[in-house]
C-alpha cells in the first residue's frame, strides 16, 4: 500500500489544524485546567491526533518497504548490467554468452515478479508483483511507479511469454532503468522525511492535549505542567530540527508553533 501525494496533503492539513488548536491553548494552560468553561472538547482532538499518528506511521512503514524493494531492484540491475556486457563481449565463448543470456532472462523474471502489472501494461500474463511499483489506485502520482520507461522495456513480454528485450540489446536499457530506480528512491526518501517530520509534530500535539486533560488541581501544579510541556516541546522539536538542519532549541519552539 502506497501513501499517495493527496493522502499526504490531507494528513498534513488535518494535523496542522489540530496542532494549531492544541498549541493555542498552551499559553493559557493553567486557566484552561482550572476552568472548563471554554467548553472545548480536548478529548476528541486527542483522539483525532492519535488517528493521524497511526496513519502517518503506516505511511512511513509503507515507504520503508518501498525503499527496501528499490534497493533489491538496484542490486538485480547491477547483476544484469554485468551479464548484458558478458553476452555482448566477443572475447567470451558462445557457451559463456549463452549462459549469461539465460541468467539475464532469469533476473528479468525476478524484476517482473517484483514490479508486477497487468498484461495490458507489461504484456504476457498478469503479474501480481509487490503492489508497490505501479499506479496508485486513486490516480495520484506514485514516484515509485516502475511500470513505465526503461524498467517496462526490461520486463515486457510478448503474448507467448518471451521477453521482448534480449540481453544482447539491453546494456543501455539496464543503465537507464538503474537511473530510474535511483530517482524513485530519492523521491521516496523525500516523502518519508516529510512524514517523519509530521509524525514528530503530531507527537508534540498529543503531549499538549494530554497535559490539558491531566487532573491538575491547583495553579502551582498547572504552572509546573506548563513548564514541563514547554520543555518537552523544545526537546521533541529538536528532533524535528535534526531532520531539517535547524540550529538550536529556541528555533524548535518556533518550528512547532508554525
């Protein structure tokens, strides 16, 4: 299952709305705890943040699985590049070239089994694949869609199940497919970084709202909760800044209040 661009955008917007409400309560936390007359439903916000956090963690896991799959494809393509050169090397014997060609075709089969696709896209019979490297079901762009371009050329089959590209003609296509996989990996890493930053922001929001709901009875305890919550925000914000390369804890507080 891929987390799509539209899902990421809607998750970010929902997270920002809930976090804005939560963070707005922080300066007046003692008052809010001492007096529930504002009628705010903090418990529903906390439940909403928990749901978003679960969605983000699922997305991060999915992207990590996609990244691992791209690493596997990259390793297979590296072997295929060597085999394609061996097939085309005139210094190799005919038997050695034939053996390299057979190994190349076996790796093409592995690629096809991982990438997958319907017969209308990749030819031959349908291939279930991993479900990670095709079009998204909602029509949004999948940065790891490999059922196109040079990868498609490598895994495409004719109606009789034979590959349309032979090892002898595949050197440039393998190189292009290697670049295609590398670009997909870069896009997946960028999206994963975005999701991790949002996960940190959501964790901060959950802590804020949990503090609002805590059974604090007097102003001194409320003041202490304010201080502890603010310190936690700065600490967790520092983790987000490590991702973004920001310099200090003071800037962390600014980050989570964006």
